[in-house]
C-alpha cells in the first residue's frame, strides 16, 4: 500500500535527520529518487524548488508535494504526517528531559557534539542540490554571484532567490 510506504519512508527520514529541513534534503532525495524510484532527479529538483518558494518548512513542503505526486492528496497527507510525527515526539521528549536535566554536563556535551554534524548535513544538502542544478558555466555563475552577495551583503535571501530566478529567465 503506497500510503503506508510513504508514511514509513518519511517517518524514517524524520526520525534520523537532525538540523532541520535543509539537512533532510539529501535523505529525501536518496529515498525518493534512488531507493524507491518514485521520482526522477528532475522531478525531485522541481518539487524542491516549489517547496523552497512556498511558505513553511522546506522538508514538510517537500514531503507534502512528493507525497501528492506519488499518491495524490492522501499520499501527501501520509508523507506529511510521516515527516512531522518523529519531530513532534522528539521535541516533546527533549523538552521534558531538558526541563528536568538542563544543568547536567552530559546534556550540554551532547548538544555541543551535535552541532558539527548539523553543519555537515546542511553542506551535503547544498552539494546534492548543486550537483543536479549547476550544469554549465551560466548556472555556476549565477550560483557564485548569489553566494558572494550572501556573504558580503545583508540582502534578504528571498530577494536573492527572486533575482536568481530573473537572471535564469533572462540567461536561459
């Protein structure tokens, strides 16, 4: 049953991902494109682009759109629930434990140890998306320009996204 498969796939992604939506992108791509073959790489990139420009967390949006693509409205609901339930359970558990043991050195050490892992997961998301979207010198030029602008200015990332989109329409 596709709905149960969607729920289990996204539940697994949600349960074993740390660092937010962007850190989940490589795991979502691997599951949907490589493992299950529910989507092509291009369909995944398209879903990711839609998930980026719609309001809300990117992983939840991607799960909803991918689930909808694979299993219709009900598929979207099951995929969304699958990705949300582990986080909900984890946040409730961590909040309880944090309030109870917030001064413990072990808790502080664990939180400190997780930080570098989150950075690597976000970096891998950028590499995954970059490999599939930066295909020539033109797209690489847009990506480099946006990166420079992000690092050297305080421009709103949404404006940079819109600008990159406009540049892509003009160039391509």
